[in-house]
C-alpha cells in the first residue's frame, strides 16, 4: 500500500524560479530519452539509462538536477514504452498509446536522495544544485509519525494555486475484519450519486453544473486576451483555479461518503467487512 501525503509549499520568488527550472530539466531529459528510443528502435532499459548518463555529462543544467530525479524521468519513458507494447500485444482497439513528447509538465520527482527532512518534518531541503533549498511545508497531515526510510518518492507539483510537495510512503496496512454475513449493494450513477440495495438514494451534488456559469465567464476572458500577454496568464490561472476547486469538491465529497457509509452500515449491524471497499467506492464516485 502506498500512502500519498501532500503539503502546500511556502516559497519565495527565487525558489519558484528554481522549481520551474527543475521541472523543465526533468521534461528535457524525458524528451531526449524518448527521441533516443525513437531513433534507435529496439534499445532496452540499460541503453536508456546509459543515454541518461551521457546527457548529464553533455549538459551542465541537467547535471545540476539530482541523478535520481533524472532516473525518474527515464522511468516515465520506460512505462510509456511498455504500455504501448502491451496494448499492441493485446490488440487493444483504437489507438495504442504511442509515446509522445511532453510540451508542458507540472512536476518533478525525486527518489530517496536529493532531499532531506528537518527533525520536526515541517521543512524539506533539496540538496541538488538547482537552488531550491529549504522549503516550509504547510498542512495538517502527521508526517512525523512515519519513518523517513518509508518515504520512497518526493514530488514537487505545480498547480493553479501554488506549489505542493507530495510524499509517497510505502506502508503494510492490512486490517482483518470479520463480516457479519449481511451485505449491501451500491449502484453509482449519474442522476443519483449512488443508490443502495435498501432503496436509499444519495443526491448528486453536481459541482460542475453549479460552477458552469463561472467557468464560461473565465473561458470567455481567456479567449479575449492577447496571446503571450500577462493578462492571458492571469486569466488562465483564474480558470485553472476554478477547475481545481471543482476537482477538490468532488474528491472530498466522495471521501466523506466513502467514510460515512461503512460506519453507518456497521452501526446498524449490517456490515463490518465493508470498510475495505471504501477506497474503491471513492475512486468510482470521484468520477462523478
């Protein structure tokens, strides 16, 4: 099981510029490795990593990025290639997902090096030569409860409302529950958020429909701005913030119901072992 914990990054202007440069470098490595694979069809995993080493020797700005962060970019290419070949072997109908170059990217991923947490785990320091430095973490999750050795990946993600730091923590969290023998069925739909086997229907909050008027307003503003202007960037940011808010509303609503429903069913002695299905329900419900 992998637990992802996310914190808002409190940055100054120079740190933001350094993060943007790190993201661009990771994208550059990914695209260069992908081009190498296209020009030398049939090369394997070892050849891709050797080419990554050559890129680090040829370009100083790539060498300034942590070596494991560059390897993570190579892994992204490797996964894209594997997915393409798997789709071809399975004869998946339609497009097979041929690997494509990235024009825009919003994240850079570090493995277990290139960063260091403070003793209280409220700050993280990136130790490569990109100049990000010490970053304050703002959030409510208790990161201090986990050993640093359990943190397998650290990502810096750019969103419409700022930058975030994600920690991917590997846990062995298996809880054995005894079922009572009673079951309940759920039908997740469009008209109703879900309907259970007892006939109860949870209304669909329709977050997108409620925000559609504001979305159209910001989309019109984006279309009217001059290409390449600062006003266009601000309008795009406003539009992105609105989409981000809708996404978070959907996610939080699904999580709230996914936690509430098993507890209610357990209290009514209908179901005890249903809690393990909570995550699957959240994933399906979040789509609506």
